[in-house]
């Protein structure tokens, strides 16, 4: 009799530990699974054409090349005069943050992704400049 009760309690414990969390994630749309987060990050990979207003002409348009190698993301600015590497790349779902040094000036760039569109800002000592763009097809 004792082993029957032990077996029942073991089964109940396993159900509570493994089935209940899976059901709660499936029924709670505000709690994204890790798979959804990874898919959101992968959507950043590619080339994004962008424009920036109120900056010197050589920086008003270009492209961002977002790549992933292992667990690390990299971003390069693709400008008419060459590629410029960036630093401190962070991707959190639909947000991309990175830093770049242009002509000796540090610039912090924060972009939001909405499908195949991006918008955000580039902040430097000279001020904050609006950016927008599209994924290159």
C-alpha cells in the first residue's frame, strides 16, 4: 500500500513540475518562450538601408549589415567610402543598440524593428539625429 501512494505522489509531482509550466507558457501570450526571443533576434540578420537627417552628406544614407556568428552579433556600417565596424552590439527582441566611432566622435545608435522597417536615433555630442530605414530585399 505504501508503494502505491509513493507512486501516485511521484506522478503528481512530475506533472506539477513539467506539465504545469508548459501549459502556463502556452496560455500566457505576454510570457514569450525562449524560442520566440531567439526568432526575434534572428530577424535582425541581414542588410538594412537607412537614412539619417541633419548630418553631413556622407553620412545621410547607408546600410547596416547585421550578422551572427555563434551567439555573437556584429554590425557594420556600409557607406560609399567603405565599411565601418561597430562595438557593443546588443539585440533585445525588436531593439538593436550599438556604438560606432565616426571621424573621432562616439555615436550611440538605438533602433527599433517593426517587421521590415527600422526607426530610431543616433546620439552624439552634436545632438540626437533621427534614423529610419528598410530591410534590403
